[in-house]
């Protein structure tokens, strides 16, 4: 596995309520059944504590033949509030999911060459895509 990561640790500094990213999208028809490729924006809180305290929300694109059943590039989302132990979901399999975007649907095949995302807290609605 190869990956690159940018990490911001707030500590006692400013509070963050979201992030934005412009992702370059690749169409990788050569990805085999035992491989996957992804680029995502991932917001995480509690990663230094017990796993069941970890809150994660993520969105981006991936090519994953085992999950999607094909080698197309898909828009993907996921979240958890307990380190993926008992809570969380993937794409549209989310109880109470509120879709705000009219141009993106989690799980859809994505054919553009770039993807601009924002994940942020809005009042009582905790995240938006």
C-alpha cells in the first residue's frame, strides 16, 4: 500500500469545522480484482484515543472492483462515530442521509477529470457533500 497524507493537528489552537479539497481524478481500467485506488478527503477526530471514540467522515473517488463490481471510477462517501465498530455507513446505505448536492450521488460512476469537495458542519446537520 502506498499513500500520501496531510495532517493538521489543532491541539489547543483553532477549531476546525470542515475542509475542502480539489482532487485530480484518474480512470484506471487496469486495476484488477485484488487492487484498489482512491483519493479522498478524510476528516477524523479521536484517532489517538480508543478506537470506539474515533469519528470519521470521508468523501472522494475510488476504483475498487471488489466493492463496486467493476473497474470504473466511482464517487464514494463513508462515515463512522465509533471507529467503524457499530456505527457508520458507505455511500447511500446511510440511515438518515441528507443529500444536498444535485450533481453528485454517492456510488455513482464519476467521469470528470477533477473533483472539488467540501465537508463541513452546518448547524445541526453535521456534514455536507
